[in-house]
């Protein structure tokens, strides 16, 4: 019983790590992490160097996954 509980706790911890890596960031956050300007981030996006998502339409804000930003580092 106790071994099963430990296995469940370990699985929950793994799931939490996955959730943390899939957190989303806005452009300002990404620039702070990468220590770059918005224009540099714009260029990286245009050259497909970093993946991003737009929710809502053409003029919506870019959303980045934390795991994608970590890949760049």
C-alpha cells in the first residue's frame, strides 16, 4: 500500500513538471528570459527560430510555451 502511494506521488510530481514546462509566456516575458529586444524576438519569429501561437486572430498577442523558450537557451 505504501509503495503504491509513493508511486502515485512520483507520478504526480512528473505530471507537475510537465505542466510547468507547458506554461505559457507573453513576448515581454520571453524577451526578459532571452535578454533580447522585442524587435529581435520579432525577427526570430519571422525566421521560425521560435514557435509561438496566436489566440484570437491576426492582431492578437503571441503566446510562447516555456518549453520552447528553454529549447532556445
